[in-house]
C-alpha cells in the first residue's frame, strides 16, 4: 500500500512536471520587470502552479502532499483529491492536431469512476433483485391472474402481424442488450471468477459486438412502436379509475375500465419510449467517442446510459412477468395476436365494445 502511494505521488508529480515543462516552452507574456525577476525554482514534485495552463492554485509542496492526513484506505489520499480538484482542468501543450491529447489529468474522471463503481452498481443490483423478489412475492400471494368468467371460446384480434413483429424485434433486441450490458457492469464480478479470463474475454468481446449492432434494431423498434401505438397511449381520465383500484391486479373480480391500453400499460409504453430515447442518444454518443463531445460529456452520457438502462430493465422485468407467467391469455395477445373475448371484456372492456360496435359498458365505482 505504501509503495502504491509513493508510485501515485511520483505519477502525479511527473504529470505536473511535464505540464510545467510544456507550458515553459510556450511564448511567455512579457515580464513587467525582467531584470529584477529571480531565476525560477523548479521543484521535482510540483512545479510553480502559475506555469500550468489555466491553473492558478497555491503550490502544494511535497511535505504537505506526503503529510499523515493521507487516507490510503479511501483508495485516494485526501491531498491527492484536493490537489486534483484544485487543478481542474489540467492541460499541457501538444503540437499535433489532436488537442484532446494535451489533457494530462481530468479530475472529474475520478468522481465518474467512483460513481460508476460504487452507487450505480450497488443501487442497480438492488433494483433488479428487488424487482424479482417483488414479483415472486406477488406471484406467491396472488397467483396467476385468471379470466374470472372463464374462456368464451370466441376470439378477437388484439395485435396484427406487423405490430407483433415490431414488438418482438424490439423485445429481442432489448433482452440481448440488457444481458450484454449487464455483463459490462457486473460481468467481472459474476462471470470472470466462474469462467476464467480467457473465456470471459472471448464472451465479452462477442457481447460487445452484439450490444453495438443490436442497438440499431432497438432504436428502430422504439420509433415504430411510437408510431403504431402513441394514439392509444394518451393519458385520459379513465386511467385514474384504473389506478384507483390498482388495475384490479390485487383482487379477484375487479375489472376497471380500459381502452386498448390500460394505465399500467401506458406507463410501460412511455417508459420504453422516453427511456429508450435517453438510452439511444447516450449510447450513440458513447459508440463514437469524441465525435459528439469531449470526455466530460461522455462521462455524463455513460452515467445516463447506465442509470436509465437499469431502471428500464427493472420495469421491463415486471412487464415480461405480467405478459407471460402473471396473467392468463396475456401472452396470446403478442403470440398469435388473438385473445379470448372474455379476457378482452375483463381487461379492455371499452376497447372490445368499440371493436364490436357496441355501447360502452357501465362501470360502477371504478369497475364493472
Ligand atoms: C421478452 C419478453 C416479453 C414478453 C413476454 C412481452 C409480452 C407482451 C405482451 C403479451 C404484450 C401485450 C399486452 C396486451 O395484450 O395488452 C406486450 C406489449 C408491449 N410490450 Fe412486451 N413483452 C416482452 C418484452 C418487451 C420488451 C423488452 C419491451 C420493450 C423494451 C416491450 C414493450 C412492450 C410495449 C411497449 C407493449 C405495449 C404496451 C403494454 O402492453 O404494456 N416488451 N408485451
């Protein structure tokens, strides 16, 4: 640990020295009184701060830098942190066209790395595990939501083949993107110890290609989903009645009014659209490094990408549950496209009535 600290001190010191030396070669502004100016004293640990581009901080000498207030257990000595914060942004000079290579230290990178390695990973894993536990508890308490009046034997078309194609293209892409993305965040903790470095590297490289290319399928999917279903997802007063009785999900025989999509589905739809756009923009930003912005913007985009992806994955896990295991007949809507009339009557009564040209059913106290 001690030698690591010494090494870190040397690296910081050397970086500052290089910055000082680089800017010393630049044409200096004319000194006010050249004859009286004393010869510069150059420290090997920290150059005079005024010689760093865009930086004016008090010089931090080696003695204070190596003081007992270092906190190696925090992974970063407190003086390192203070010094780096005071130096932001620290640039030297380069003579090649790629000016971003003049950045010697980017202190914000440490905050970004700490956020990604700490809270985002930890909160993300609790979010995903928490959602799975919640759904298991819901299944154990409520069981599968059945058609209360039983199957009628008559079916109606819920989604046509193009709608189903768009759904499964988006869903397929999302599931692969979620798995390959989670590998980037958690793979080194979960898979690396199981598979070893060679297999983990091979899998991660393949996952990265899948992640980059399938992103385009997902982006196309959310655009098409938006065009196909936005008119059915405009919030309305009826949604409040649905929400007031929890969508009838928690009690048998409760069937609140709903059009083609109920309030819960509208929440899923808008989460997919808004979250999908945020994930897409930030993902494209990261896919072409430095093309759309500098390193700070890429760090911000990475945080947006990670946080929104984790939240949307948790939401989609709930959606997958209710669309498969959780509700009788739900899967058929996206599988064959046909649903039983009684299912449609109980879960989307207003939509069924409109489809059949009948008068809207009467709902008392928010449900039929
Ligand atoms: C992979 C497993 C999935 C299953 C089994 C599944 C199942 C379903 C079902 C059955 C429906 C129709 C519900 C109805 O009849 O009203 C549906 C609709 C929908 N699905 Fe999925 N889905 C899956 C994945 C996804 C993914 C990954 C996304 C997006 C990222 C997604 C987005 C949607 C949207 C926006 C709708 C329309 C709104 C809604 O019903 O909530 N689905 N899904």
